[in-house]
């Protein structure tokens, strides 16, 4: 089965029905308890954080603009 539903994919892997490609923080409890285990670890990418990309010339929706402005403010240490 191929799915883009992370929780379904993880559930199937816990049942032993295949491999799941998952964000580690979302399956950390399962990894700690042994319900899931890492495979192909040398090929797993490590990413230092989340990133967002949007073209500066593109028309941005109000919610996206507010999100970006808030994220910038939080990164600067603003309240």
C-alpha cells in the first residue's frame, strides 16, 4: 500500500505490514518503546529545522503574510 497519510503509514508499520517514512519527532515514542525501529538509517536525511519558501514577487494571501510576519517577529525574539 502506498499512502500519504502519516498516521495510517505508521499504523501499518507498527503492525509489521511494511516500512514507514516518517518525521522522527512524530514517532519518537514508538521508537523509544520498540514498537518501531529505524531501518536504512544511513540513508535518512537530517534536517536542522522547518523551512518555508515563497516567491517574493508572488501574490500572497493575507493568512500567509500574517504567518510569515509572525514567524519573523518570533525569530527576532519579539513578543
